[in-house]
DNA sequence: ATGAAAGCGCTAACAT
DNA sequence: ATGTTAGCGCTTTCAT
């Protein structure tokens, strides 16, 4: 079938070549102290001459420090998750960690065994990108089974759970959502509608708080799926209603769907209708008209999640939070409410 | 620091509980024949009572069939790669494989050791999503080191390499690119410009072939980066030129960039300028105007890549190709050339 | 149909 | 500063 592949070179091969014990080789590759400079050099030479590469399975099995993270997520092709994953990957590979990914189907319910069975071994470090029911459930299972080796990102009221600060990298969008809603209100809109992604996000709370504080009863939330198309469908009735002048959307994709629906309903943007999104995906700035949205630093969140995990694993100084805080970016899909006729 | 976590249950624990040897447990979890039904049942019961889960590192180390794939790719947040990854993930997890991902920085050059060192162990199965120089290089290194355990997806003339059919899942976009170019020509455009992603893609060949066959000397290719913004910048001069009436773009994102630039240059679409992309990302259909593009089944390609890899690993019947062939989808950004004044 | 023995490549604990 | 001895949890091969 396939060409015979040569037997990989092991630590013993290197040891023999360098004239030392395999243990010394181990010390060298792990940067342990207590190795004479000359010995270290000899070993390193042997390593590169032989092209030796440590076997990670053996390392893990032997109980060394684990150098891998399993990321649980629900859709790697969504902008937010893709960027978060990217941030995790950046930080992880810089630290010499391998990243495994485990995609969970939102339509499915997983047993404890199914979730834990996706880890390479019991207790393997994990990061959960929790933005829906299924991943939130996975987070609970993992946190219960191995609290010392799991962190999560997410915004779905995770903070309300006890001790969340120890394991959560929150994308704090509640406040910006509130600010964004107030901005819309300040432009003369009598109310702001909210088109929601599946699950209840914190940004929705910000929206209703702002409304309530302005003495406005929040209108019913419009539920949408995750796709542009589902948003277009979900918003069809709303955009046809001339009373609706401002819509806040769960993310940029949904906003694009709403914009599409509004276009087909013959409403002009932002004259008849203001629309704002969340994420500031690259398309937001290049859409015509430019999408008013909230800049969310998913990549920074991913990086921070990894740093936090590593801190839990290896100790050391508390990592400082290092992601940009969310910020409203006003472009061209939002503006003053048209004076009522 | 963290709560003490209980020692995981091993195969021996299960064996003791079921009153058999650990070997019999191994047979049961591997669905080996030669186990009495009653014994099998007893063992399964013990497994679920104890919540036993096999340790993958130990399995790998002991030389069992490898049940993981490492995916090498260059940017998980691009639509094409994200979808391909998703397809691999779907197929892999259905087959009980773990997927590891290794992101390569396009700006960087990697040594053989660096690439091979990202594998969990020598000879670990890998899939390379090769769309640029760096990943193509990784592909070469991996194919040389372990030809029996590497497949690749990609379109960058990979087919010209010897024996490519055995390890390549090609995204054959040369022909559609040709068809798309002919379509544009048939609409009366005197030539078609091409805005290229980094690296030379097969679709570019299709474009030039169509032009040549029509007796037209292909205009100079406009090089662009991978981002919408870079495309907008790269196309700025071209869209300002009234002689340019049709532009084909390396992918949808670039097309959006061109559309943005055209808008700012005051050119109307498709009246003054026809623009077409590649990918048919979800936004394409919802962009206003709808983007004419080529539907590429990245997810199917990813699935097929996994199936091909599995075939190489485990033998069995040749997997049949199972992705949709690319198809031109005409929407609203393309149309007849405006009659010359 | 089941069990026993050996060993995968490494790290840890204990020598020296 | 270096070497020796035990395993980690599993699959293989060979017995029975």
C-alpha cells in the first residue's frame, strides 16, 4: 500500500549517539537545569544530526506536563468562533501547545461520556467557546469533571455562576449593547428592536436595560438562526413595518440579513431604518452602506483564554486581561429617526 | 491550586470489576471478534458503571490504529479554509477521529523539523489545506517524510506533481473559471481583468485560457492580498478606468473589496462594471447587489480529503469523489457590457 | 475464547 | 551532574 516508513528515532538513539543516558536527553529537551553545558551541546548535536522529535503521546502518557488544549466549539465557520479559535491557536502554538478541536452539533445533546470521551485523556486541558446551549452544557460537564483544566469564553450570563472569574474570559458586551441602544434612542428613535441569535446573550440584557431606563417597554425579541438567510426571513415582517425605525442585531451576519430584507421591502437605510450589528467583521466596513456595529476583540479573548488556562495548569503570575474592550463603531447604517409625518 | 482530581479509571479497573483480564477489555472496546457475548456484556456493563474512557495517548503509544488527523492550514478564518476544515471535522468525528489543527503563518518559512514537530508523533496522519506557498511547502515536507499518511486539498497546480491522484483532492476550478470568463466575453466585454489572491491559483489559468482562445491577450493580473481591504486598494486604479468593464476576482471577499472600490469611484454595477467572485460564501447571495460567483463545495472537499486519508490508512475500497463540481451562479453584479459611446 | 508477557517512548523518583 | 529503575495505559504477540 504505502511505502515503508523508517522507524522513528527515539530518545535512546539520541542517547547512544551522544554517549549519555536517555534521561539526560530528556533533561535537555525539557530545559531542565543540572546539565553541563558541554553535555547539553553534545546532546543537541545528536538530536539535530538524527532529526529526533519527541513523541507527544509518550510524553503525555508518562505524565509530563500536558502540552495540548482541546477546544470545544459549535461552529468553526462563524466569524466570532473562527476568530476566537484563531486567538487560541496563536497563543497556544507560541507556547508550544498543540490544539485539538472538537466541534459540537447544536442540534444534538451529548452525554457526559461523549463530551469527556473527546478529550485525549482524562483531565486533558480544554477551552470551551460557549455561545449556545450545547456548548454551555459541555462547559458544565467539563468544569465539573476537571475544574482545574478548563476555561471558557462566552457571554451567556456565565458570570452569574459561582467563581466564574477563575475560569471565564467574558466578552463583556452588555455595556456596549446598552450604549448602542442609548445612541439609537438619542437619534430620536422611539424604540429599538432586537433580532436575537439562538440562546440568550448578554448583549440582549444591555439592550433591554437601556430601554427600561429610558422608560420604554422593550418590544418582543425577534428570534433568528445563525445564518444571514435566517435573519432575512426572521426580519421580513419587522422591516415591512414603518413603525420600526431601529433594529439591533445579535451579530453582523444577522445585520446583513436584515439589511437585505429591508432593501427588498423598499426601505431606505438609514433614512427609514437604522440597523446595527455586533462583531465588526471585515465585511462590516466594506459593506455598502458601511455597517454600524460593535468591535469585539474575539482574537484577544481567545488569546486570553489560553493564557488563563495555562495559568491554571502551570501556576505563575495571574495573567492580565489583554483584549480590547468592545466599542461602538458608527458607520452608515444608522442615523437620526426620520421626523414623524 | 486546583481541586485534586480523582485518578482516572483504567482498563485494569474495568477488568477487575468484570472479572476478566485487561486484554479482554481491550478486545471489547476494539470490537475484536473472539469474545463471548456474555463476557462482552459483562465488560460493557463494567465500563459504563465505572465511566471508563480509553486513554488515547496510551493507545497511540502502544501502536494501535491511529485515530487522529492533524490539519495544516494557513488561516482558519478565511471562508474557504474554514469550510474545508469543517468538512474534515464532520467526517473525522463521524469516524471517531480526533482533529488537531496546526496553523501556519504565511509570512514565515518553516524548517522540516518545525513542520514534522507539529505532529503528535512521527508518521501521524495529516491533511494539508494548501492554498499558498507556506502550506504548499509543508505539504512537500510531509509527503516526503510520510507519504502513506498525508493527503492535501488545493488548486495550485498540485495536479502536475507525479502521482498526485493518490493524495490530492483537487478543487477543480480551472474549468469554471474558463466558463465564467467566456460568459463575461459573451456579454460583450472586450476583455476580462483578473484580481488575484496571493499565489497562483488554477482559476487564473482558466481565465487566461478563455481569453487566449478568444484571441485576446490577457491583461496584466492585479495582485491582491487576502483581505477585503487589500482588494479594495489593489483595484482602486483599475475600477477608475472606464475601459475596464469586467473583473474576475480570486474569491468573494476580494470581489466585495472591488465592489466597494467601484462604488467609491462612482461606477455603477453592473452597468459600468461586471464583477464576479469565487466561493459563493453565504454573503454572496445577500449582498446588494447579489454577487455573481462560483459555487465551490469546500465542505465536500474537506470530507473527501478525510475519506481519502482514511483509505490510505486503513485500506478498503477506493472512496469515490463526493463533492459538487463548481458551478457559475449568475446574480446581479454581472451583465452586458454597456455599448461603447 | 481467554490470559500472560512484552514493550511502545517517555518522565519521575531515586540513586550515585 | 548523570545514570538507573519504574511505571504511565494500552495493543501487540504468543500461550493456553
